[in-house]
C-alpha cells in the first residue's frame, strides 16, 4: 500500500470514527411530572424523527421531586427543564440563573375544582371550606387562590388551607378537602371516571391573568447554545403534526408509552390538543408583564425582574 493511499485511509477512518462526536448534541430534558398528554409535542417530535433530523439525541427524564427540575438545570444538571410561568418569577428573584426559551402549553389549564355534593357551586360558597394545595405551586398558587376568593369578597382567612402533597385527586375524592387546584384536562376526567361530578372554576375567569401553563427554561449561561433553536423547531414540528393528525399523533404517543394507553389519557389528549403552542419559540411579552405585575400586586415578589433578564426568544 503506497503512502498516499495509507494517508487517505487514515483520514477517512478518523472522520468516520469522529462521527459519534455528534453525541455532543445530546439534550437532557427534565420534565415537570411523569410523562403525560401535556408533553405531547415533545414525544411526537421524537416519534416522527424531528429530533433526529435536527441532529439531536433527546432524553426525557421524569422528576423524583417535581420541584427540582428548574433547580437542577440552574445547577447545570440537565439542559432544559419544563417549568411553570408563574413560578419562574420567584425562582429568578430567589437567584436561580434561569432563562425561559420556549413554551409547551401557551394557555392556562388550571382550575379550582370541587365536586357536586360538597356544597360549592360558586366561589362565595368556599367560605369556611378547606382548599388543598402543595409545594409545587408554592406562593404563586396561593396568590391565585387569594385572587379568586377576592372576586367574591373573600380572603384567605375565610378558608382553611390543607397541604395535600401529590395526592391531588385522592384528597378531593375522599373529601379531605372541599376544593383543590388541578388540571382541567386530566383530573376532571379522573373524577368523572370515579363516578363524581366535578365543578371547575377556571383561574382566568376569576381575576388571574392568563399565563403560559408549561414553559421551557435553561441555565442563563447556556441560553445561546445552538442546540436550543433546533430543539424548539423540532418541537414545533411535533405540535404541528398533532394539530393536523390528532389521532395518528395519539397512536405515536402510546406506541412510545404503551402503559398510558387508556380512556383517561385519551380523554386528556383530546382536550389538550388546542392548548399546545403552535410556535414553541414565541414569546408574548405582554402576557409576561401582566403576570409579573400580578405577582407584585399579590406580594409574592417585591418587584418583577426585567423581562430581558429571564426570557429570550430564540430564532
């Protein structure tokens, strides 16, 4: 073998062997909860090959503790965390170096829910009742409850708060609490499947400004990572596929997670489809300013941080 041929083969081998270096395009996404229909565009993007086409190897990691994903990303233990817009302000004020780069659900799904027979048919009926909450919602969730109560002339002193942890549905079904903040696209169907008749008071109808329900945050120091625009573009493909082919997308979703193939998750899927953000990279600055002002008004934070300090629109 002549010297030139040997050199060519060596160079070719180096290039071929070097290709696994694309593993540097691996992305770890820390979910807010176990995989469920709320994560539709993420899962469908993977199943239709959108991440592969973008040169990304994306891993989804459900949390052991749902309060941890933003903190882990802030500490550089993970690339992207699925987070909640109202909680982001306090996380930033408390010093977490986070930047919001995208949105998964761009309309609120939360509702304060009770069950028929519990004596609550309007907000004013909550006087003297027990309302459940947990640590995930934190001070922001309590501010939302306070705002809803105020719409009927009530205050937090008129109700009893009960920390139910993660036992959201169970605590209401067993009447440990009279009302609780849950997702209208999931727990409502869960209550119906258990023979109960839910009554929901949607947050945005009782004074709480509309917000992005699920967002994507990264460590502030990594906001210009070139993987992120590719990731958002792939998630956009996933959302578009769901909108155009909701039932086919559902089949892809349960093919990936066959243990989720049941009536409850399918009902949640159908309900949630209109809530997926058409453009995950879009940023509605007015919406963010309104929530910031709301949290200041409710004394959750002393002042809202400048939007440019914790939000970015990546294109």
